[in-house]
């Protein structure tokens, strides 16, 4: 099995999260793997870091043996994307509590923004090949 470069765990019942995965997958040159945090594989990865999906309540990035949450995860993901998205990493100069406040606001309204996902939806082939 090919070693994973980096894995993004997302809420598989959130349409906003699934659209975000599609957005990232078309702009990351194949760098990331993806998995729903509630799937057995996602839960197993989180267990390795001594946490659960419920405890993090966040988009989760696992890269280079480290776990990144909230705005830290988003900025690291953006840094691996094509221009102009990679330039979002400049927001790392904003103190984490402020960045995470914005992240938490978006996370709180994500279902209102995009609704819940159809769990039966089959992802496009380019994403399906990158699922864990």
C-alpha cells in the first residue's frame, strides 16, 4: 500500500464539507487523500492521535505525522493548493484565536449554508481514487 502524504478528514454528512473536498481535490495536484471522519478508517486515524471526531468537531488534517485542526488545517491545506488559493497562508500572521473564531462561525452555519449531504452520493472518479 502506498504511504499517505496527507489526509483530510471531513464530515461526510455535510454538503459544505463535501464541496470543500471537491474544491481542494481539483487544486492540490493529487497531494491529499480524503476520508469521512465518521468512517472506520477515519476513526482509526483519529484514535492514533488519541482523539475522536466528536472531540475535534473540525476539519482535520493529518500531515507528516501531526494532526492539525480548524484554521491551522485550513491554512496548511491552502498552502498545498494552486494559486491564488495558496496565498491564503498569509493569514497565518493573524493570531490563532481570531482565525479559529472565524472558523468556528463558518462551522456553526455550514449546514444552513449548504445543507446536509446525501450519504448515497458517489463521488467523482478523481476523488473516489483518493479516498482512504
